[in-house]
């Protein structure tokens, strides 16, 4: 399908391609690697067929935390920044703040200045008076034979205190130190997080699916002296030996100049060690051994300045080096408590299940900190969504009486594909469901609504990212109707703006997409990129800053890194990342990270990662590789390439296919034309290749890839106009 003119896909989406408009000049700063370069791929004219509104039930509205439209007035722009007092007042403050927002050193905003609080006290201690024996977490191990385990607030209090005592006494940690966790979905992870928070120690959790090497890089960047890990865990019916990754992580950190002094090893089943990796004497310690010395010890929660960092969360961007998004104690905790209350409609008596991994920001904000700040019961599930069968999530929901369910489109797609009729077989009732992490297709949304939610649950489609701490856009579920595929209007107190390439504002209802920014600071926004303040300014603020000398926040819009379109009703629809990030099953993978991993294979001369549209995972990665002169393709090299990604990043990033090609299609200036190979990988028209330095290589690559894909049983899939647009304009090297 060509992009000339307008086309209508099956979903009623009409897109006019960028070829219809002259390419605009880039605004200042756009040549920087970090600011994402060309915007044109997001600047397409988009005309969505407007989906019908759906309304929440009277029963839902009757019990909702935000049921009065006046709440929008309370968070109106005239009331900024004081409106966020309402969120902060959900917390216990040891000292109240004197300045709600300090803008004197932009864009390093300071929230609730002068205030002091402790996140662990807020999430645990203060609930003891009324909820000591209510479950804070219910942990569901993957093997069904093990049964669920409830951890009450009282028990959590004890465990957090004991582990905090151990971190302090045994490891000598104190406020401001950093600790890296490489932990899966077991209760020891939130216990560790809250123990750090109790001491004012900054935690940095690395997703367990990441490799030891990836973990080591993050240890080095954060300067952690202690690593917390586990012997292993269950995933998809398999026991995964995890401890070996710690050895690798420590070695990598050391090679980057950072020495881990202690590795604290939880045992999934205390007293039993199930890992082939030996314990290193004088470095590795079993938590369940050492904690014996700290039993029954209490550690006073340290009243931390509101601006003290609570944690780091590493995420991918344009460059190869992941950035540590630094989140604050007071602003962050206020923001996740407030948004959990109003958008997820969490009440203390709810049983809330967020089916994300704590290794990502969603888990930090909306499994641990937000729900616990509100004193609710949060379910932790160890394993894979469809293990041992796609009825599993619904059995869990029925068994535990879950009434709020939160997951990502990739999980919804998978459960729909594997067990479309399963939800109806189970007796559970959700009042609210959340979707997050990727755009959700309207037809997937409808299955979620009708089958999973049994047409009873209100849905919130929450749009945000690692850097923003909490939601940026979502409907307030009792106050705004749902529109499938749209995340809804801006969240309370958030004022987005969409700019085009020239910095002109793209109006709501114009049918045009652009680069979405947030005009104002909010309490959940990251404070900086750990150790790289210039990168922070450059990545998020430089592009649209009106006046670098200004201390008025109005001059400093925050660039989110997504393309978006706003409909006339104010609802946003998110088109995806504008930087070199591929969103695989809701996981952000930087193409530069993938490519640099592959370039460590000695046989490889060039590498390029491209996205392939996938029915379940949203996008998957295919890797194109050109070898050093004189070498020819072999299955061994292909394996080495895959293995390099697994080792450097993790299995989560493993490419679907590796194509070893004789030469990459390139521009005359030698840049790889990613849009051409991305088109081939998606069976799409490669478009105009006349400007290439070597147009003749394209047909050969196309034949090779099509042939091998056909042999592997991969059939062409019809792409929507939006998908086609994404693929055919992929990459900046044009
Ligand atoms: O492209 C957006 C997409 O996920 C990106 C952020 O990824 P990450 O930092 O890993 O955080 C994921 C969890 C918040 C965004 O830049 N994204 C997130 N939520 C949505 C979304 N795309 C569409 N709709 C959403 N609701």
C-alpha cells in the first residue's frame, strides 16, 4: 500500500502520510542525539474514526473516590501548584513543608520544600492502628500447589524493620547510599524497598529478566555497594536459577570501577538453596541466616527531606547508556498516592491486583508505593500470565476476591488469544480495570471490557512513563466516559501541549499529531538523571524551552518522547515513542543498546535493530547484521548475535529473527536506512529507494528475508495505516 493520498484501514483510521507535506525544518537542539532528532514520524495528520463513548455503572459512580466534577476545578490551572496539596495531604508528614513548589533552579523543580516524611512509615507503620491484621500483600507463587500467602501490615512492619536493621547493622548503610536489587516478584522485594526507604537509602531495582551484565552496568552507574538478589524463582513452569547473574553483575560493576562489598541472597524457600552458583565467602550472605541477628529489632523511620531521592529506575532512551530516573520521596509518594486514589479508585477495603512486574515503574508506583500509601491489599503474582493455562489469572481473581485489575495490552492480547472464553467461567467481579504501557487496539479494548470486565468494570487507560512517576493522562473513571483506544484527558493538575516540529502548537481537534509535552511541573516528575544532570535537561527540556534564563515554569515544557493526537473532546491518543525506542510487550528497549550489544560479536561489522508489528507483544525486534569482510553467514554467528543480546541485556530483548545480509541499505552519507529494512521485516512496501547509495542491495535482502520468513511459517499480516506509517518512516537516517 502506498502512502500517497489518504487510506482507510479496517479500523476506520485514515492517515495522510508525511509525503503530502513538505518536510519541515528541525527546531533548535533537534540535531542532538538525545532530543530524538526528526519529529516528522509523529507529525502525521491523523483522522481517527471516533469510537463510541461507554459510561461507568451507577454502582461504580456511587462508591467512587472522585465522583464530583468539582475535583477538576480544584486542580484547575489557577490553583497550580497548590492543588497538589490535596495529594500531599494523603500522607503523614513529620514536618509540614513551607514552599509547595520551588522553581529557582529550573528544570530541577523542588516540591514540598521544608517538608519531612518517611515513605516506609507512610506505607506501613501508620496503618497499624487500624489495619494491623489486614493483608498488605497477598503473594501468589507460580506453582499452584503452593497456595497464596498473605502478609499483613503487622507482619510487613516486622519484616521491614528487621531487614532495615540488617542493612544498617550488617551492611553499614545509611541515608543517601544506593543499593541495587535484582529481584523477581517475591515479597522480599517490596520488603527490601520499604526497608531502604525506612533508612533513606536509595534503592535501584533492576528487572529480574535483565541479564547480570545489564544489572552490573546499573550497579556501576548508581555506585551501589550492596546487591540484593535471590537464589531463583519460578516462571512459566521452570525454576530459573538467578544467583549466577549476581556473579556476573559484580564482575561487570568491578570492570567499571565499582566494587560490590556484599551480596545479600534471599532464598525463595528459606533454608533451602537452589542455585548452581556457589556462595562467595566474605561477599555473599544468605538473608535468612544473617537476619537471625536482627529479629525483633525496630529501626526508627528516618524523617527524610521531601526532596531526598527515594529510588532510581533505569530506562532506555536514544543513546546506548540507560539513564537512572531519580524519583523523590515527598513529591513522588504524594503523586502515586493521589493518582492511585482517584484514577485507580483504590479504597483501603479493595483487593487490588496489578499484574505488572515491580522491576518496572508501574510496579513501583502502582503495586507498592501507591496502594500501600492508601492502606489497601495489593496482590503480587510470581509467574507468567498464562501458566499453566490461560484461566490462571481468573482463578486468582476469583480465589482472592480481586476487585481492581491492572495490566498491559500485551497481557490482554495474549490472554485473549489463548483463552478468549476463560473469564466467563470464573466468578469474580472487577469494579475497575486499568491498561498501561502501550496503545491498546479498540478491538482488544472491547474484549477486555466485555469478557474480562464482564461489561461491569470501568476501564482506565493510563498513559505515562518511567520518568513521570505516575499517570499523565487517564479518564477519572466515574466522571468521564471511556473511549476505546484513547487514554482520555490529562490527569488532574497536568497541562499537556502538543508541538509540531517548528514549536507551533497543534490544536485539539485539528486531526494532526505532534510531540506531546507537559507544560507544568508536577510532584511525580523525575528529579534528574542520576549523575547526569545535563542529560536530564537535554533530553526532556532543551527542545521546547522558551527561555533558558527563566525561572518561570511556563518556559520549561517537559518533552515526554511520545507522538500524540488530541481529539476535539480533549482526549489524547498516543501513537508511540519518537525516540529510538522499541516498545516490546510494554518494555522499553533502546535500539542503540541492542545494536551495541550485537557489535560486541567480533564477526559483526554493522547492526541495525528494527521493530516488527506483533499480534501479542505489540512490537518485537528483528536484527539486521552485516559481517566483517571475508566472512559468510552461518547459524553459529546468528546464535552468537542472539546470545550477545541475552547476555548484555536479557532474554526479554532477544530478537525474533537475525538477518545476516551482505550489505545494509545506506544513504550516500553512509547511514543505515532503517525504514527500508523495517519495511522488509514487516512485508511492507519499501518506498522510495532512489536516494540510496546502494539501491541494488534492497531486492536481494527482501528476497532473502521473505524466503526465510516463509520457511519459518511467518505470513504477511495486514498493517493498519498507523502501523504502516510507523514502519515506513522508522529511523532517522534519511
Ligand atoms: O510510548 C508510551 C508507552 O510506554 C512508554 C513508557 O514506557 P515506560 O517508561 O517503560 O513506562 C511504562 C509504564 C508507564 C510511553 O512513552 N505507553 C505507556 N502507557 C501508555 C503508552 N502508550 C499508549 N497508551 C498508554 N496508556
